[in-house]
């Protein structure tokens, strides 16, 4: 059995320069755009290219997905906008590819990552899951509905600062 692989990413840094703008509509700032490009380059370099992208519909997740530079069209769902772990698992259970990138928001994405892993990665930023933080994890399952809590193994975890120094 080939394990399933999940790339779990929080959106890149968004802008707060638009008073009165709805949270869902906030775009990325310049640092966020650089971080998203760097994370896409890193994922290609370490051979963790997704076959499917599941993303929140928020502007900042849409922009993050586009800037990663993968040649597949994301599946956008409002269910991932500020989703908690249960909602995220529900969306993941509908995935059809073996390597899936999921783009979401904190605090749900940090809780989801922690719930999925048997042991957290040894990285000082895992617990707070900063913007554009990315976990790559594998699961010994044939299909996403078979993934159990705590069954994941962290392969890698990175934040933009790790890549842009």
C-alpha cells in the first residue's frame, strides 16, 4: 500500500490595510505573496507536489493557492473557511487524490494538524502554526475516509522564515 500524503498549509500573510473590508475578502500582503511563492518552490524541491488542492474560498487562500505555482486547479469550498478539525476532516474525506494539499485558517488548521499526527514534528512553530506554515504528513490508509486521528506521521514541517533566510 502506498501511503496517503497530506500537505496541510495555512494561508500566507494577509493584509489588514483595508478598514471595513470583510474578513473573507482580505488579500495577501507583499510578505505573504513572497512566502507563498517560496513555499511552492520548497514543495517542488522536496518532491511534495499535490495531485489535488482543497482550499477555503477566502481571497487570501485563493491567492496563496495561485502563487504556489502548481498546474492543477484548486477545489474551493466555503466549508474550509475558518473550519474546525471536524469540518476539515469531512472535506478531506471527500478527496480523490493520494497527495492532497489543503489550505485553511487558524486556529482550526493547527488543531487539525495536531489531531492527525501520532507525534508532532520537532519544530518550535508547530503549535502556533504561523501564516503559510506547512505540514507534510503520511497516513497508512487506502482512502481518506480510512484516516484515523493520531495515525499520521509528520514527514516535514516548515514556515516561510525557514526558507527565506
